[in-house]
């Protein structure tokens, strides 16, 4: 095994070059890195929240609001199906997590049951997402199953994570950590973002935009006003008209927007949000504004009417503007939210925290100090215990560290305090492999073998123990990476990379160094015997 094969020398040389090139950007000043040649690596390690400082938020999806919105869709489906079946009904309401109604003629119960069986979708595992129950008096109740609510919540969490990621990216925050926690929660860590309120303003708003017609037959309504089933009372930003009655039916929704940006009204010079619709949205917008000339058209954001202007002329081109009492920042933020898409459900803040930049800098210093002390103690032990071969092991450890930092930088991994602990642990793992090899060499030399033969046997016979130890460590790291979150996942990733680089450096790098030593000195005895 000690033969100095060309491929071994080339592999060690390439690993050193790789480690230096990919680690170097972490220590270069920004000005120097900016002029770094384009073909060379520019990636740096991303520091986690505990090292860089920043903000953390924990959100929970409002499952009740999600279920209510889905039941609203089901209410419309039920109305359509009953009308198609010729079943007359009355008192359709959405209360207590269910849609209830009463058919006019109890004799049509079977027809109503058949019509309502078509309502709702199917679940991935089979079965309907709703249950339909009725009584002898002709009363029907349509409710979501618990499985459907759980499925809707899971889907909402996954959609929300992607939307939140787009919103934070538009803010310019670097490398946010956004992950699901439990069945209905989303954890967010934004290193370097010292203003959690700004994050909450951007993340927490649902930004569900709809365009609906105003029911002008009910002027000056109150919040508790009884309105027709196809209407609803919503608050309005205009203090002169605190509430307004709008149609439940959505004429155009925010999902049809292709672009939004902050602009200024040409007549008033006030900040507005200019928007552009896709083909379907432009067609529907043109139809509505043509059909309802001289009628009010409400622009609704998160169940609050921003404005309700009178349609003065048809809007055919699919472009328009949203007016309101906007500031420039407010209009810019709304445009950002509309561009990133609406959240599928409201999010509630469960927990928030901030780590100051000074505290993060202290953590970095503590981590570097710990790594330096740990490395120094390991170097001292291995050199005192094994002399010259200990120096070779120490050089292999330096190569190991270069490769680890290079690999972490290349993969844009986020380094946290637990990650630094993982670095120190992998250094100990690498030394452990060298201890196994050197002790085996010593045993072989003491049993009468020649120096070269003892060294070769030490590598060959220690391999199985090294392999078993590192495989079990890798399995543990993979389990932590698969099931852990946050710092645990970062620790597992650092440990996994460290195991691979440690085995490489402890076996191959020291082999090449010891092989060179034997070739140069023609030694007859091992310096560790």
C-alpha cells in the first residue's frame, strides 16, 4: 500500500489545490475578491444566525381560515349543482366549519343527495374530501373531513414556504433558512437581517388580491348588516365609507397578474401600484369593465377594499393601476407581495427572536478560539505520541481542514456553532484513524517485521477498523441530516463532509508522505517503535 503510485500523488496534489482555491475566498477582503479572476471560485461560507446575527420567526398556518375558504368554494359548487339538478333550497349558510342548507321539498332529498355527492374533490388516497349528511326535514350539512383539512394544511405549508422564499429573495436577504416544522409551522432564519418587523411586514401579509363588483343597491352598510347570500360586507380604507357591500363572486384574481410595480398617478402624482394581467385576466377584465360601465368595481386586498372606483371606460389592454392611500414604500411593498404571489392561508407569528451582530461576532471569535485550541491540542498529542509520523499526521490534518472548508464553501453550506463543533469532532476522527494505523505499525514492528513491511501491514490491517468506525459515524450523520432541523442538520452536514475528508487525509495523504520518507531515507526502523 505504500507504493508511490502516480495516481495517489496526483490525487493528493489536486486535493490540496482544491482546498486552497475554494477556502481562499473566505479570507480575502471584498475588494480583492471582486477582482478575482472569473474562472476561480468566489463562493464563501455562509455564516448561520448564531454566528452572523439576524432574525428568526416561527409561523403557523391558520388551518381554520384555510378550511373556511375551502368551504366557501364548496358552497358555490353546491349552489351550482343543486340548480343544475332542479332542487330548490333556502337558508344556505357557512357556520361552525360546515355548509348547511334546507331543501324546499323533502321529497327531493335523494336528488339533492346525488347532486351534493358531486361537490368537492377527491383525496390522494381515495375518497371524497367532504361528507354530506341530511335529516328527515330536508336539512343538509356539508363538512370537510379531517383528512381533507390535514391535506389542505400540508399543501398550504409547502406553497407558503416557496412564496416566503420568493418574498425574502426580493428583499435581498442572503441565504435565508426556511423550513417546515411539524405539520403546520414554518421556521425562518434570516442571517444579517436585523429588522424582524420588516420581515413580518413582507412575510405575514397574505396579499390575496381580487377584483369584485360592488352591490350599489345597499348604500352605507354596517358590519352586521344582513345582505343577500351572494354578497358580503367588507371594510374599506376610505374613512368616509367604512364598509362596503361587494359580490362574493370574484371577477379577476391576483393569480392572473404577471407583473406589478410601484408608479405614480399621472393626474394626482400620488403613489400607485401598476399591474399587468395575463391573457385570461385581460380578457375577463375587459369583459367586466365593458359590461358594467358606470358601476363601481372594488379592488380587494386580504378582505379589505383598497378602493372602489367607478368604471369610466372599458379597460381592454390588461393593464391598470391600484390607487389608495399609499406611501412610496407601501406601494413598493404591495408590488413586491403581488409579484411573489398570495399566501394560500393567513400566517400567525408564534415566536420571534433577534441575534445582534455583536453577539454573532462574539460567537465567531469563540468558535475560532475553540477550533484553534482543539486543533493545537490534537497536533500536540499526535506529534508527542508518534514523533515524525505525528508530524505527517498533523500535515494531513491541515489538508483535511482545507478540504473541509473548500467543500463547505463550494456547496454554499451554512456554518453554525454546532457546525464548528462538527469540525473539531472530525479532526479527532481523523487523528483516531492515524492512531489505529500507527499502533498497528508499532505492533507489527515489535513482532519482528522490517520497517517498510510493518508500515505497509499497519495500513492494510487497520483499514477494516477504520472503515467500520467511519461507516457507523456516517450513518449517524445521515440520520441526523434526514430527520434533524436547523443546527442539527448543519452539524450533520459538516460531520458528513468531515468523515469523507478525514478518511482521505488520514489514509492517502499520510501514505504519500510516509512513502516519500521511506524513499528518501531508506529507513531500517520506524520512528514510532
